[in-house]
């Protein structure tokens, strides 16, 4: 016998509904539009409505920029921070990030190809303690630059960092500013092209060291870039800052960055600059 009525399927409510929503949807922080995450994935996590660039993990940048399945992650992947100051809770936090993100620090570095041009690619992950720079981060960067020099490959960095140097490691973290600059100087002396890509946000010691020293500096649209944030500066100098201060577009106008490039166009733009800097087939920028 076929029943007249079917029992209505009970819909999730409360906490379960919220978890489903967070799993399936993402809201643009700029225009408020709501999208399926799968739709945003097809758009490289750029809002189709307003062009807002969502923050994405390091491995997503690897996927979007390097040729498919081409990344060889082997530079510094087996070194870990040793909590030199025994900072309360630091070791536990690190352990959590190791498991959750499958990264040994906020930086990831390896070799790969961009439209057939072999490069060393250094990229950071904001989810790992805000993309902050600790001793392992600096070591990975330096090893990456020396790999580029030894194999005569262009070096590309792509950074996001909320605060630069990692307070949990004190002076050891601040020392990485000098260490990364040493890497850039060595690249320059060896005539190896260095392209720095800065995404939202790139602040503090990261921006005050290697990220601002590229032969070419590219920025994602709307990224906040600088040392101290706008609110800190306003409170310090007690003056109202110009509209859009420290955004990519503002810094392009002032000559601090060379180009503002959408994530959708970044791979092709990098290819263009690599060819003009002499990066194709591993040539140096003076060949």
C-alpha cells in the first residue's frame, strides 16, 4: 500500500545548520555577496561581483601559479622550530599547525615551472600563526635563494603576513629580517631574477625586509602593505591618513610596487616578467 503522505525530512537547525553553511558557502568581506565555495574555487577565490581577493592557503597558490603537478617541495621541509624561549603554549600551537596544515612552518618552498619556465617558488601561509616569520621561515627562505643560485633559476616569493616577526621567538625572529636580506643580496650578486608578489596583508618585518626588495614587486588588488598598520600610524602621528593608504593601488601610485595584478592574471604576468628578466630556461637576468 502506498501512503498518501511522506514524512517530511527534518532539516538541520542551530549549530548543525551553521556548520553546513560554513562548509558550503563563503561571504565576500567587501560586498557581502554569498557564494558556493565550489563557485569561488573556479574563480580562484576572487569575488565575481567586486573583485575582492579572498585569502587562500599557500598550497592553493602553488596550484594556481605553477604548472599542474609540477611542484617539488624539498627545501627545508624537515626542519622545525625548537621553541628557544620556551614561550608559554608555543610548542603546543606549533604541533597543532603541523597536523592541521601539514606544514612545518608558515613558509613553503620548492622548485616548479611557470608555463615551462623553471623557478624556485617560496610562498607563505597566513593560517600558520598569521604568516609570521620565525627562525625556520628565515632558514627556508635562505635555502631557497641559495638553491636558485646553485641551479641558476629565477626566485619568486609570494607573501601574506599579519605581523612580520614572530613574537614567540623574540630576537631569533627579528634576526630573520637580516637573514632573508642576505639571501636577496646573494641573488643580486649572482644576477638571479627575484620577483616579489605581495598579497593581503603583507606587513611588519616581512615587508620591511625581503618582500620589498624584488627586482619586480607585484601586488594583488586591495592588499594592505606596509610596516605598521594605518590605525597604529594614525594614533602615533595623530593625523588622518589619506583614503586607501597602504593599499596596493595607493602604493602603485607612489611607485612602491611595479604592478597590481589580479590573481586570475598572475601566472601569465609572471611568465611575461620572467621572460623579460631572462628567466626562461634558467638564464640569469644579465644573459
